[in-house]
C-alpha cells in the first residue's frame, strides 16, 4: 500500500486500475484498505468489473505499465499476458515464490532492468514508464523482441515429460 500511495502521490495524473475479485466481499475489503492507505489519492483508483478474455487482453495491451505488486505478485497469467502484449511489467521480488515469478520471467528474457531492488526503485521505474512515452515505447519493442525466449523454450516441457515417463516406467 505505501508503494501504491507513493506512485499516486508522485504522479498526480496517474491512475491505478484493478480488476474486481470474483467474490465481492474481497473487492470491498481491498477498497476499504486502499481508501485508508491512499487517502485523497484513492479517487484515482479504478476497480473494473471482471471481463471476458479479449477485453482483459486489450486492457493489458493498453496499460502504460503492469505492476507486479510487492508481496502478492501479478500471477503467472498476467505476467505472460503482459509480456506477450509487449506491456512493461515492473516487479520487486519478495521472499516467497509468488513474489518472484515475474522476476524469473524477466530474467529469462533478459529484461532485468524491469526488476527493482527496492521500493524506491520500484516507484521510480513505474513512474518513468508511465510518464516517459519514448522510454515506454523503447521497452515495448525490447519486450516484443525478447519474449520468444520465454514462449518458445521447450526445455521445461521436455523435462516434465521425461520425469513423467521415468515415474511411469
């Protein structure tokens, strides 16, 4: 919450879009928590209704930056969807797997510049992507050129196949 508050305080034109949870009670709790943490910046938080796959992918592609939030993580699908669309994804790896997934994907694609080492660096990187169109566009091109490494690498599939065949034989 402090990182999101700093982002919105620093970028007075910035908006944060979140997608509602399937369970309304969870979304309500998140709204309450963010309202308390963000204060006057909360009016720039958009909680979008759940949407179909095509609409969601369009949203991901149009975003200036996807935030892999500290402590939670964007999730495997969001990480891959953002990278497939060429949308910059900023992460700050945490101590648990859920907070390291995006960093692993970014490292595999050679995009380590999108991995922050501190909350302050996370904020600076996200702000730069949101407010410097030339930098954002250059990174979009770099991402689109790099993602083949992520999507066309069959090693994990082959290793899993080998494991299953060994266990079954």
